[in-house]
C-alpha cells in the first residue's frame, strides 16, 4: 500500500501537469486563430489564369508539363518535425506510401520524421527539411524549383501531394491533391474548340507561357499548403492536449479517491487502537 505522503505528492504533480497542459492548449488555440487570419488563398486568381490559358490552343503542344506518360510518378508527403501531434504524421505517411505503392512512385518527403516511416518500405525517396513558420515562403520556392526541374528533365511524371488539412480547431484529416497533369485531354479539346473561334495573338511561345504559369502556380500552391498543414498541426496538438488533459484529470480523480480512502482507513484504525488501549488501561 502506498504512503499517504507519496499519494499527496502525486496529486500535486498531476495538478501542476494539468495546469501546464491547459496553458499549452490555450497557446495552441491562439496560434491557430492568428495563423488562420493570416492565410490567404488565391484560387480565384489562378482559376482566371487557367481560363485565359485555356483560350489558347494547346492540344498540339508537346511539353513535359502536359505529356507525363511513361515517366516515374511522384508523391509528395508533407509531415512535421514538431511534437504533440498524435498520429498525424503516421496518417500522412500511410496515405502517401499507399499512393506510391500503386505505381512504384518516388516519395518526396517534407520533414525528417517522415523518413522514419519511408525506411520501412522499399520505395525510393528524397527528404527536405521540415517547414518552419519563418522560412515557409523560401521552402515553398525551394520545393517548387525542385519539382519543375524534375518535371522538365523528364525525371517525374504524374505528381500528387499528401498533406494534413484542418477543417476546424478540433478536426483534421489527410488530403490528397493532384498537381500533374493539371489538365485532361478532354479539357484540351474543349479549349481548342473555344480557341478556334477566337483570334488570339500570343507574343511568347506557349511552352514558355505554360512554364511561367506553373512557376507561379506551384510556388503559391506550396506556400498555401504549407500554411494549411501548419493549421492542421496546431489542431492536432490541441486535440492531443485535450485528450492528455482528460487523462490527467481522470488519474487525479482516482488518486483523490485513493487518498481519502486510505486516510479514512488510517483514522478508523487509530480510533480503534485508542479505544482498545483505553479499555485495556481500565
């Protein structure tokens, strides 16, 4: 049986831990709300650019960014090096490996913790540093440059990115987005039909326009996804801390019951001994 003094020390420790978890949870909520206000998406702008590019006849254009058949597919897995994320990294890597095993794709892992899961598979992979808030833009450009270089060199074909996505502070899931090819042959035929009715003069080569369009699009898209994944990290951290807080609260409740039960038993024992001693003295 544990001593009352030890149980009391454990209760005090759990109370301090409970307060610490509560503070960390409030910090995660504040960081989530601040970042949520900062993140801006430009989907409407790129949809408009896509429509403008669609007015140009690209059905006869042979370009590595349009024709991806016959090349190794790629899967980008966006993980985090931060702690208190629960199974978020595991969910991302499980989905990424599942996607990669379908076509023996090359894994491109963001975050050093993700490579721990990749080593258990026999897939080839490259690793980039985990995304940090202060270098998020530069890291998005670095990944953009690497992907475009691999695509234009014919080393990568179809490309997907798997990343954590948060719908709210208490909910997150893994999302998969197709990056290449960004348009289908059916869309090409529709674009050509529309372009044939219009008189469009393009001063630059269509291939150069396409490359610059994807240069802008991928840079902004990666930057946006990095921010959204950061929101998912904070959401997962909040969920994990909330679960830990509940467990600490339940453990402290059990310790209180144990403390008062033993204390009452000790008092009862002392009363019986005093009563027995008094009778023996008489």
